C-alpha cells in the first residue's frame, strides 16, 4: 500500500509555483519539493491544513491511496 502525493497536479491546476506555496504555508521550497516527490514519511496536519487553505482544496485532492502488488 502507498500514499501517493499529487501536489504537483494541484499546483498546476491553481497556476501556482512551489515558491509561492512555500511562502503562503511557511515552509521551505525544499520541503515543498520533497512533498511533491513523495519522499517524505509524514506531514503535520497543521501543514496539510495550510496547504489546503492556500490551494483551496481538500486533502484528498493532493493525497490518494493506491494498493501495491
């Protein structure tokens, strides 16, 4: 099982750059990049809340579950 991060898709839909999201959320551009690539093991709900607020989306718009074989 795996959680897939589709933050890059939502950023494209909102025509927002990673730098702008980082500034709005209060995290580094490097952390946004790690989130986009799915290389993080966790994310704080507070951070997720701020990302969703900045992108005007729901957590399910940027996170999904896919079963692995």
